[in-house]
């Protein structure tokens, strides 16, 4: 039972850090163009290998 004294605050801190990183990525625009990269590979012209 003594492990809960360490594990509960640790899990809360890790959850808050994860939520903070997710919110930061939202504000940074990481999820703005989800389909662009998937379609871009289909329509880009190949560059000659030289």
C-alpha cells in the first residue's frame, strides 16, 4: 500500500505533462492538415535521380 504514495502523484504528473504537450501541439498547428501529407505523396512529381 505504500507504493500508492508514490504512484498516484507520479501518474497525475505524467498525465498533466501529456495533456500539456497535447495542448501545445494543438496550438502549434500540428493537426491542421491531416490529409495533405497523404495526398501530397500521390501528386508530387518525381525528381530525376542525378
